[in-house]
């Protein structure tokens, strides 16, 4: 049984001081979080956490503008009660306009996060996403990808980001935007999929990766986005192509994350019709290459432990066991879908009526939603689904 809950409160004050063409933004943000998380890893061992934490942040950002250059340096101090410590995070944004139709932009900064997403890399398709905060008990040392031993001070997640791109106005109505990015995750916290021992005094001679609930990892995300937009009075076209790769290192192996999608395409089109442009037709097509998943190598019968050390495992029926292949070594099938819609707007004196019709998954593509690893039963997402709606706006 898996369960997760999250609650909290936020308080913030933001200020802006204008200095001619320049300005200074500064403020304070305070957040309280209450999280509860319970799950089981692949060995059937329970992992859970209940935590109440407080975060406080102070930030300042200065925007300086010259004729063709805009610079936005900033600094943020973030305090986390969960790790009893703070972190200074400098950030910088730059935009250069060599001409009226061409712009170059870059950004870099240090970032941190206390919230951790908890899910299983062994599920073919993830239907459960839990949330928890940085755990108190974590390993003291971590072996990075280069084989060096690194001291772990706390479980706070840390990253450094770098982005570089440009915008080009091909015409007054057509705009091209290309951005490339690298995100180096210096420290990540994840659920320990390798745990087979309880973290008790009797098992202290076992290595951390076999008994800790959570482990430290590092990660690297890199990619590029290409966005092409066409906009005029009655027509809007939007096309985006994303290329990405996300990997992690857990101290023993490098693997692709469950959200590592290599290719992603979105195309959106909207057209206003009629003399008074009261009709609007739209379509959206999305394509995504397959997500990684851990393949099943085979099935085995595992000895039953119902009777404990006194149980007769010779006569007891065994449990159903799974032999897994390499972590996230396989890829699901590609995803793609076409949605269409049409909307009619009727303006009355004190009332506006919107009548909307449409269809989801027009060509009824079989996109996987869930796959039962034990029975190999596959459940697909929505097939062709028409819809009709009415909105009354007073």
C-alpha cells in the first residue's frame, strides 16, 4: 500500500523599486510544509516519513538596461529547517539585442530544493507520485561517477543551471526561438531501491546502499528547445520540438530516469472564422518518444516466510517473484495524439454564450496508460472521445 499527503502555508512580501529604466526587486518568502509518505521498495521493505518543516527565503534582483543590453543579477538566501542550514544562490540573466529582430539570451544560477518526489523505477508506468521532504538520516559519504568519495552534509537537493539561446523575428508575424540548456544536479535524494536490510544496530556492518531508506544520487539533464510561432489577427500557429536526455548516477550505476523522453513535438493551430470571427477552430497534435522502463527478465517462485524461522518452507506455497532486467533499460512505445475543437461565441446584451464541440484522440491511437507486470495486461489511454459543452458568461 502506498500513500502520500502534503499540506502547508505560504507567506510572502514582494517589493519593486524603480530607478528610471532600471529597477530592483526584493522580498521575503516563508513556507511551512507537512508531508506524510509511505511505500514499499522492490524487496517488500517499508519506507516511510512524516515531517513538518519550514523554509524561508530572502531575494534581491537588479535589472540594469543599456541601449542593447539587459543584465539581471540576483541573489537568494534560502533557509531550510529540515537540514538546519541555509544556502546562498547567485543567479544571472543577460539579454543582448544586436538588432531589432535578433536577440541573444543567457542565464545561469544555483538552485536548491527540499521537496522530493517518491516513485518506483520498477513500475512500467507510474501511477503513484508521492512527495516528502529531505530525510534526517542519510549516508555520510557518496561515490561519484568519477570514483571519488564525497562527503554528504545533508539531504538537500542542489543543482546548477546554464541556458543559452536566441530569438529571431523572421517576419513581423513569424518568430523563431532556440534554447539549449544544461542542468547539473550536484546532489539528489531518492528512495533506495536496493534496500534489503532494516537500518537497525544489528545491521550496521552492512553498506548504506543495502539498509538506508534514502540514498544520494547525482544527475545531468541536457537538451534544446526549438519554438516557431506565427500570429496574426485570425490565425495562430505554434510548433515546438524538444530534444532532451536525463541520466542519474546512484553510486553504483548510471541509468535513464523514468521521465527521460528523447523527442517531444507539439503543434497547435487556431483559426477564427466568419465575418464577425465568432467561430474558432483549433487542433493540437502531440508526439513523444517512449519513456524508459525496467523490463521483466522472468518469473520465479520465492520461498514463503509466513512461518518465520520455524516455518516449513518445504511444504508451504511460495510467493510470486519477478526477475528484473537492467534498470530502465527498455523503452515504451511512442506516444502521439490529435485533438480537435470548434467554438461558437454568441454575444447578447448582458450575456455571452460559448458552445464548444470537439474530439479527443481523433484517430484513436492506442497509447499505453498502465501495464500490469504480473499479468501483462495492458490498459490504454482514452480512445476517440467526442465532447460537447455550453458556457454562460454573465
